[in-house]
């Protein structure tokens, strides 16, 4: 006979004693243990319940401790970053510019954290992050550090020196931040016609620490050089070239991301940087998008250690004029924006056109000036307005030529005014080769300007063609051939 003691040894169960079991010898067909009748005493049931409650209590306490640590670090870093009452994080405050549908944030980066770095206060990275709060869209525009501008109290200089001038002169003006960031904001507003609502001054260490905090970021190299990217300048921390990456996806740690953000391929034997500093700023924008995507991922949000490290990276390396309640609102807005929809803009490739030209500044400095001429920022301002507009037609920036295909004198000029009043860009007017009874729209946009096409159809009818007998004469996205239906209109300027 198998004893209860033996069965208990063969079928050990936590919290169950020998007295908990009773063996039924009549049940000989079942496997060992199947005939055991488990009977717990009142004391054992109490002890089991107490153990579960104690475990739950320990887990809850552990969660509180971890949450308290993360919360404490957040509060400390948030107070250091934003100042004021940290309880503001519990409420959300409407942002400046939100009522108009556009919030613009100046992001400036320098090497102030790099001790001994010559020119460490120069803001060699300048971007504007512009958020369309009504349509949940955004773009990032890089401003080249060598752009030659008029700096108040400093005369003409490269734009990266504006911050330094403002710090030295203790810049103060109503409606703008004090010091260097206020000076830089004024330069941008005066020359590029950009209303800046907030700023963030970031040292380069922030990128390194933030990328490491989230566990690295994925970066896709799409170089026109089949070898990828290579900048042999040495990173004196790793004693390796700044960048050596093949085309394709790479997982970068903080140091690698920082090296890529700094590299512009200006050393002998470099490759993959045909546009030099413009390539550098393009990589910076891509890295910020990759960091944003990783920072809001579940793997970071649910990881207290990563959140703490990210909080430290921001708190130790960023200065801003956001309040904590405004950051709450900013988070609410940004999380609604699809990362893949964020546009990356540059002045050297504005709708396929370079708005900048090389300029030799006094003293032989190599700089950049507007292609339209020194201090003529009209084309650049038009480009900025195009992308800050809430109108899809304006954002497309399509060009239109208007040709008079009737005997009605002055019709094309009248229609030019009519279309420009509707934010269309009319580049030329003239006479068509033949008279037409019905207005015809020639679409040369290859389907890339749908909002503009829809507007022209609404204004002139659906007689659209891609056949273009004027391709050697006019280079425009659309050509409108005004027919007799427009000449006979009772009001040619009020449709």
C-alpha cells in the first residue's frame, strides 16, 4: 500500500501538509495523485490568502517606489527646465499661436557643453519646428549657420553668431526672450518673416544622452554614393572616423548619432556628403524624427529606467521658455502628428529651387546670401509663407500661366489678378496660339498638385488635358487657355 507520506513526497504542494491529504485505496485505476483529495485547514486557507495579499502589497509598494523615483526625477528636472510651479503639469495651457493654427518653435544647438571647444557658443544648428495645430501636421526647416544677415547691435554677420551677440549685449526687447535667444528670434522674424512662439536651446550632449536613454535609434542611410556615408574626421572619444555607414538601416547609439549630426564630409576622402552642411542639417532633422518616434514608443513609455534617463538628458542639457503646463499641451498636440508626415525642408532645395547663393563676406569669409540678392529675403519669405499656410493650394505652391485664347483684349491680365487674389502663383500671361470657345486647363503637374487642379476646375470647368503645345515656351505646373466662355462672362473678376 502506498502511504500518504510517500504520496506527499511524490506530490509536494506549497502550503499543504501531510494532514491535508487523504488516500483512497479503492481508487486503483487512476494515476498517482489523481485520487488525492485536497483538504485545507482553516489556518492554511488564511495563510494562503495572507501570502497573496502580501505579494500584492509588495508589488504595489514596488510600483510606488519606482513611480516615486521616476516622478521625483521628473519633478526635479522639470523644475530645473521650466521653473515655476511644477504642479502645472497637471493642467494643459493653450499655446501661443494656437488660436491662429500655427505654433513655431525655434530649436538652436551649440557646443557650450564641450569644454575648450572654440566657438562653443555659436548656434551651429538652427531649426524651426512649425506645427499646424488644426490639421495635425508639422515641418522642420533648417536655417544654414552661414546665412549672412543683419544682426541688431552687431552689424552684418553669420546668423550663428546672433546668439553670442545677444548674450554679450544683454539683448532685451518687449515680446522677446532676454539675451541670445531673443536676439536670434528677432533676426529670424525680421529676415525670414517667421513669428517665433517658443525656443529651446540645446547643447550637443542632449542628443547623445537622449538617444542612449531610449536605447538607440534606427537611421536609414540613403546616400547617392553607393558606398554610403564616410567622414574621416576623428571622434576623439572613440578614436574612430566620425561616420562610416553603408546605405541601409543602422541602429545608432548616442555617440554615433551625435557624430552623424556633426559630420558634413568636408575632410579629404569623404564621400556621401555632396551638399556638405546641407547634408548635415538634413541628417539632424532625420535624427530628431527618429528620436521622437522612439521616445513615444511603448518600449520607452513603459520603462521607468529609460524615462528617468530621458528626463535627465533633457533636464541637464536644454533651456526653454515653455512653461510646464504648455509642455503638457505641446505633448497633446505632437502625439496626434504622424511621424512619417513631418516635412523636412531646406532653403537649398525649396520646391526644387536653391534660394541661396555663395557670398564672400568682408574679411574673406565664406557665407551664404539669398539668391535674390544681399538682404533680399523675399523669395525665402514666400517659401516660408507657403508652408505655414493652412491652405492646401498655397502649400502646393503651383505655378500658373494664363493665356488669352479669345479676341477679348486684357482678359488674361484680368484673370491674373483674379487668380492671385485666390493665392495662386501666376508667373506669366500672354496670348494663345488659337482661339477657343471653351476654356482649357493644361495640367503639367503629373498629379502632384491636386488641390490646385481642383480649384482651377472649380473656377474654369473640367476641360483638362495633359497635352501641352507650349512646353517649349512656358515652364509652369498649369497653363490656363481662356476661351470664349470666359470672355462672355458677365463678371470676369468675381467668380
